């Protein structure tokens, strides 16, 4: 059964034009399949998907949707052709098959679309569902040896990236991975001056033997403004990267549902595909369950921390190095309980049954952020605001040397150092330990063989199979760790300025660990397009607001400098400082908008360039080419006394006569009868006789020439039953007919008038597309020539 299912999947991939290369694993218990596509297949898919590709530098490196060259139509003499293949940037020099316009990330994205989409010439296979059902063991893009070597060559650029390295990361790993490492490097740059200042202020604190000194106020204000300015200026940097990557105008698209999503099978009104639907009314009840579980978990975490603090207080005189030991124990408990809270958050989020991966990650983020905030920082908040001269379970509590800022400084230092050493070491070696455990389980390998690099599991395996054995990369966990590190660095920085320096070292170690993990211990992730780091940008902004409030509260309510102030004075001072801090943020946003003006101007210029290139519009210089245009007579512009097209709706009355006229007008329009009475003045002198009297055809031809070549307002003296637009259309159609008879001479007479009565359907056939053709049947024409001697001429033409 499974063999047939596997063969059907492989056939579907082949039938849509993909290239497959299948081979057995080392143990011949799995089949590995390499999937590729030709350059023409990628180009056709990109054109069908309207995939955006980068243009050349002379086109401002903008991103435009891919289109095939259009040769044009012969009936238009190929004037509508569009040759635009030259506008796209080429990224390789040796590709002669047309694939050089695609970056590595573009090829992976298009190939993934062909595999999972149900569009034309696509396989329509859902790899996520197969992974969830266990039918597929791994699904990932293979590392490119040449590309990965270029990235490994300049490892120091991961800490201080330039534009070239940023583009290299984006082209290989996608926007989301590139944005994460660029954010880490940006955070590192912003932290450097603060770390240097923190060391200087910490030296002053050591000399004063307390952080409660006059330097606390300016550092508190500076730290609060820094926390608020960091997310704002990062968004400006994000906009610069997004405009260069073509994702500034990226809009949200309809995401496919998660394979874990379940519900009633209904038809999606957007995609017209059957998929599970779970109503919001049922999910609200699960939201209430999640809130109750989170509240209970938060209370349990707080209770455990209070118990640890109570045990520390009771046996502090009996245990050697009791303070440091219990502070380390609290830090270890916080890290272990955070892992447990991650598990609880995942269970609650799975139970809520979110439809898309974005909804799932957003819900997971806010649950985890709230629980970890309570668990990680409650001990510090308790020491800062509730420990001094308070009781805990009927036991009186006191701070270290009666200075809660000093007590909190020691606990905060333990937290930061524990995360710097233990957490990063665990994150770096955890994938390798799991690999050794699998090796020990399957091949009975010893610990010494693993330490010497002799892993039997990877022996004689192909590079593809070795990558399949690795863990998947999860960018979410890295942002989650960084958010907690940012909280420890900013929330209580006024008590421990040196924490900024320790956080600087932690960020450097975090970048190095994440780089090694991504390049060596994890599978290559699928490149994902993104405009920014959201929702993590909002999370860092919320932490900035909390840091500003916390530092000001610590300064006013915990410092001994303001212990003699009344509650009213403290509140007024708190409001004053907060207005100064948040006013500074508002001023920064007004002076430095979130999207720089240069980026907005560049986006407008790129949009104009893309439109001109795709539509074949040439830019002409500001010169007057009227002398070079075809010389032709222009009709005089007639100015009326009032707007003839204006209708007075207020004076509308019902008139049977007008209704009859309107009905008659409509009938005549439908039948196609045109009556024109045109009075045309001719020269006054006496003319010779008609060279062709009685020959009606020359007279009709001359009359047509007169209508088209007179160049005067021939519509002013017309009496017709057609609308003015239909009459003008008929006269325009008469012009190409008259040009064939321009050699005839118009007979002249004194005060002559020509009256023509004919039918449009017999004289000229006017098509709906505006083209004209000659009549195919004879036409009866009646001419009335008025002169000194009245003559009636009846001609048949």
C-alpha cells in the first residue's frame, strides 16, 4: 500500500516536469529523492506566479515581476512586442540556459511552489501533511557547497556585517534568517557605547560601595530613552534592507492551513479547496482554558520562588556562601522552569487549534512571553519593591546590608552570568549530544569514539543523508532567548550598570553559537520572504516600555535618596521623568520617521522604473517635437455658451411628446439610418460644366472627398437623426474612402448646395472595434444641384 502511494507521489513530481534522482540510504531502509527543475520550468513558473526578480543596477536594482519576451503580432507589424529579458540582473556567469537571473533562494522558492501548489503544471503535494503523518522523514533544501564556503570564509562579518554579507545571507537563507542576524549585529553596535559607559559607572558604584549614588538619575533616563529608541531605529534599518531586497511593499498573502489544524471539512471561499474549518465560537472556550492554565502556572512559579527565598532567609547563617549558592539555585530553577513553561505553552497553543503557522507562532509568543516574564523577573521585582521591611509567610525579611539595590545587583549578576555560560553551552552542545545518543543507540558507539570524531552513524553516508539526520532550524527559539537576555539587560540596569557589558559578551557568544548551529548542526531552512521581524519587533518595544517604567520606579521608590519624600512628591517626580522620557521618544519619531524619506523616494522611483520597463514606455526629453510630426490640419475648437451635456435633474418633467421623440431617436439609432443635410459654400465665380455629367459615381466620390478634406466645421450645419458621436464616427470612416479619389476635380458653381441622403449600413459598415470597410453592394444616391438653371441628376453608383 505504501509502495503504491510512494510511486504515485514520484509520478506526480515527474508529470509536472521536475527532475528526480532517487537512491537508497546507507542502510537501505529509506529512499532519498533529489528534486530539481530545468531553467525553462523555473522561468515558466516565475511568469505564471508573477514572481519578482531583481533588476540591473541601471534600473535602480528594483524588483519587478518576471515576464517572458513577447514577439508581437504580425497584423500590427510587431509594434506591440515587449523584449524585457535584458532588464533582470544575472547572478552567475556560466549559466547559458537562462537560469542566471535566479538566485539560490529564488530557485528553492519556485521549486517549493511547484511541489506543493495546485496550479497548472504543479504537483499539488503537501509535504507538511506528509511530515505530520510520518510518511515523510525530512524535507529540506540541500546545502550548496560553493555558497556555504563563501559564507564561512568571513565569519567575523557575522558580528559586523556589511551590505555584501547581508545580501549573501539573504540570498542563501532567506529574509527571516538574515533579519535575525542583522538584528543581532545592530543590537551589538548599539550596546557597545552603553557597555563602555556601564563599566565606568560600575567603577563609581564600587567606589561608593552602593549603586544608590548621584549617577543613578542620568543613567536611568539614558537607559530608558535607549530602550525606547532601539526598536524605532531598528525599524528604520529594516526599511533600508527591505527596499534593497524588494520586500518593502510585501503584502500578506493567504497562508495554507497547518497540517495539525483540524475541524469540519468545508470549502474555502478564497481557494475553493476543501480544508478543515474551526469556528471562533469554539476557540473562545479554549482561550479561557488557556488563560486559566496560565494563571495557575504563574501562581505556581511565583510560589516556588517565594519558597526558595524563604529557605535562603532561614538558613543563611548556617550555610557557607549561602547567598551565592541560593542565587545560583534560583537562576537554575528559572532556566529549568522556563523550559517547562515552553512545554506548557506549546500544549495550550496546540489545543487552541490555530489555522496558520503565523497565528500559531503569534499565540505561542505572547503566552510564552507573559509566563517567562513572570517566572524570570519576579524574584528581582520582589527584592526591589516588596522585600524591605516586609514579612514572607510570617517571617520578617531584610535586604543585603539593608540596601535592596545592592541585593538585587547581586541576584541580577548571577542571572546574567548563568545565561551567558550555562545556557549558551547547552544550546551549542545539545544537537551534538542528541546525535551521540542516536549513535550510541543504533551503532553501540562509545563516548571516546564520538570525541575523536568517529561517529559510525555518519560513516559511509552521502552528504544528503548526513543533512537529513540533523535537526531542523527554528528561528523562533533564537528570538525567544534573545528577548529574555534583553530583559535582563534593560529592566534593572539602573542597579547594575555592568550588566550591559555582560550582555554585550552574551550577544557575541549568542551570535557565534547560532552561526555554528545554523551552518553545522542544523538542516538548511527554507528561505522565507519577510518585510521585518514582526511580531518580535513589537515584543522588544513592549519590553522597552516596561524597562523605562521599571527603572524610574526603582530610582524613586527603592533608592534611599528619596526616602524622605512624601508619596505625592514621588508621584509627581515619577510623572515628570516619564513625560521627559516618552516625550523624547515622540520627538525622535517626528524627526526620524519609521521609514526614512530616502527610502520612500527610492520606492517611488523604483515603481516608476518598473512600470516603464514592463510596459515598454520610453522616456522622452523635454523637447518640442511638433516640427517633426506629420503636418495636418486641425479642426477648430468650438466654444459653446453653456454645457450641452449638463442635465438639470431638478426640472425633470414627464412629457409624452419628448418620450415619443426619444423613442423615435432610439429606433433610428438601432436601424442605422443617417440623414445629413450639409451646406457647403463653394467659390462664387462661374465654373466649367461637370466633366462627367450624369455619372453618379464621380459625384459621390467627389462629395466624399469634400467631407474629409475641407478641414472646416462640417458638423455645425448638420440636421441629423443620429447622435453627434455616431455622425462623427461615420465621417471619420469616410476619410480613408475619399483618399482613393483625390484626383477628381470638384465641380464648382455659384451658391450651390449639395444634399446627400444615404444609409450607413449600405454606404459604410462601422464595426464595434472602430474599424471601417467599403460597401460591397451598389448604393442609390440622390443629388440635388441648385444653380441658375435647376437640374436633377440621378446617379447610380
